[in-house]
């Protein structure tokens, strides 16, 4: 089973990103589930979302405490909370940040990857300069780095959950995928 935990702020698209990703895995022929957890329901408040993927039906709906992958929608979150907490040994933390991976330190034995997806979201006018909506491009980065979900499935899943700027979101996902490195 693959377990993925998203960390974001309300309005960034973490919950929608988890739904897109779970559906993309489904389109790739796997069982998947996505669900969020959050406290105060307001824009900017910390949000977590979870995705589980397996070859068999998944019956567990508990929060993910030992993820294989962590996706951090805002680099500042990784500076204020331990987003890598509980990650499996050798797991991957993908952070939306201009900083280099070595600028982040976690006690856990994990691989840190950084990529500035805000830049791509703004290129396609997804969200605002203050709050770019980065769900599509961060998923492109995730697909390229992990190789666990296909870009084609992501491109098919985006229109199901993104009500506006569908083409721009698909292009942002493709750009991020093509610019990301393993």
C-alpha cells in the first residue's frame, strides 16, 4: 500500500489535490481513497489530506501517520511543524519552495525534494500572487518524482475536480512534470 499525506493551508488546493490524485490512481487501475482533516475551516488555516493506494480494496479510513510520501503545499509549513513526522524510512517529502532541499532538516530518515510550483501556478493565473492554487502543478511534480501515477491519468482526473481554468490546470501539471527532476 502507498500512503500519501498532504500538508497545506486552506485555499491552496490540498483537499482537491488529494481527490485528483486518488482518482488518477483509480484511472491507472488501482484502488484508492482520499479524505481531509482540518480544524478551523477558514482560508489560510492548516489542512491535512490523505491518499491511500493499493492493488486491493482499502478498508482503512484512519489518518495516515506513517506515510511513504509527504506533499507540502507551502514551504513555511515545513519550517513551523514537523511535516515529516512518522514518515517511513527513506520516504520522500516534496515541498513547494524556492529553497534548496538541504535547507530543510528533519530528524526522520527521508529524502527532501523542493520545487517552486507557485511560479508555474502564477504563469497560468491559477489563484492570486498572495495565494496561488498549486494543486495541479504539485501533482505533476509528484508524478515525475515518484513514478507511481501516470501523467495521462492526472490530466484526465483534473477536469473531474477543477471547475474553472481546466486547460490551464492541465498545462500547469504538464509543465511541472516536465520541469521536475527525480
